[in-house]
């Protein structure tokens, strides 16, 4: 993928660092400066350089060229600077400790000195300070570019994934942002929670766990609803791992987030226009799954037109699993219908609602990393939900 230049004036930040060349500079400022120049002039060499020996060699030579150009790092040592620049480019710098903490699900930066984390459903501030907007801007561009994204004045927003570290990263910069760069990182555990661990973490009670285990093992279709970071994907992943090993599952997502530990899962994700070649939508992935002798469809998150194909798949004898944003369990079915109806007019909302009540068995509502309600979907449209469990 071609990546275009990221600055109108690529030397401005570098020249600022040169003012400190007699030993008064902050080393992090100088590393940021040389990183910014590479991102501005030759961003393509950064992509995959940490895993590609040829690109790594090209990047190293470019760093050496910039170091030697004005000898501004002579007193520190070339090899030390090269190593630190590689660490800065391919690690996560100030955010690395939070990336490594398995209990943290989200890291969000809304300004160069305003960062927070989500830990077990609770948001809290953290003491992170990039000291100025330019440093955070360089950081955001670097994270985007090295994961295959484009970020510049014309493309001032991108969403990328670091599959190795199981991260979904959303970055935006001016002119889209008014007050400077912002970054949101959604993290997924390397090792899934077990249902027993989720009980210990107080996500669910033994009663709720028993109900859900019974439903997942009796081939019932389940939709998990709640707002972002409520624990939907965490619980879905734990339950997928409880499904019989020989059950064949297709998992389709906009971005990889579920990472099942179960065998015989096929994992697929969408391909966006910005990635080059023909795009692939969730709708296409679901339709293609009909030819794959599947037992279960799993959609990471229903957000748009794929709702219609999800409803159809739920009525073909397949088990379906999915997550969706919803304020409460009672709104979940109508939200699925509304998303489907907004993209397809060939079915009335009444017929879509009847189809979804026939295809879905269980609704699970989560809030603040806790299961708040489990409902059985009645096949009688006038009384669609029967409450099986409520957390007081």
C-alpha cells in the first residue's frame, strides 16, 4: 500500500530539535524529530520493518543518514540512538505498560496530557504526558503508518489493527480534530477469560453462568447487547470456547477482536477501500458462509446493512451469535430490525421483526462489565422477551 507524505513542512519539527544539538536537548524530543522526518519523507519503509529484514535494513540506513547529516547525536552514540528509535517506532512508548496489562481493555488519549484507561469496566485517569501536541501527533502518525494506515492532512482519521498485540486502534488528527490529535486503543486479552474467572471478576453470578452455559451447549442463538466496553466481546469469546470442539464456526468482524481459542473456527474480517483492491463487507462474508457447511455464524458487531443478512442466517437452521450496541435488552431486537430496514426495503419492519424473533433465542444485556439481564426471546411477537435472570 502506498502511503503519502504526512507533513506540509517535514523539517520543521526536526529543525526544532537541532537547536539542542550541543547537549541541552531532551533525547525523546530528538528521537521524535528524526522519526517525524522519516514518516514525512519515506513512510513506506516503516511498514512491517520490524518483521522484514530488507525493510529493516533500509530503515536503519535512513536513520544513520539522518544521524550523520549534522552529527547532532554524536555525543550520545549512534547505536544507542538507532536502538532507541527502533524501540520508539515498534513499541508503544509511554503507553507500553498499559498495553501489557491484561486487565486493561481500553486506552484513550484526548490530548497530549489527557489519558485514561478502562479497567474491568471502570474508567480512570492515568499520568501520561507527551508534553506537546507535536509529540503526540508524531506518535499517532507512527502507530497508524506502521500498521498499514494513512494519516495526513487529507486523511485525518484512520482505524487500524495490530493483530500481533491484539489491538484495535482509532486515530484522528487535525483538521478533523479541533484541539489536536486523539487516539483510542481497544485491547483484547491474549488468554481468554474462562467462565469461572468471569465469576471471580464479578462479571456474572453462578446463576447467570449456569443459564448461559446451558443455552450455548443446547445450540441456541444469542445476541449480546450493551454500550461500548461493557464486556460483550469478552463474554462472547468465553462462551465460544465452551462450544463443542467439532462444531464449525465462521467468525466475521470489521476488525479482529474475538480471537477464539476453540478449534475449527474460521476467522474473517472486512477489507476496506483504503486497503487497496476489491473491498469486502460483512454482508459478503455472511452470504459466502452459506456455502461453507457451517454450524454457527458469529458476527463480532452488528452496525449496519449486515443486520439483514444476520436475520436471514438466523432463520436458516444455523445458530447465530453476535454483539450489538443497545441501551437495554428490550431495545435489542428493534435495533437489529431498524438497521436491517434502513438498508433494505424489500421486507417490512413487521416481517423482519417476526423473522428475528423466530431466529434469536437469548438476549444478554451487559453494563459496566457485568451481566445485568438474560432474556428468552418468545416466538409470540406481542410478548417478545421472557426474563430469565436479572442482577439486583
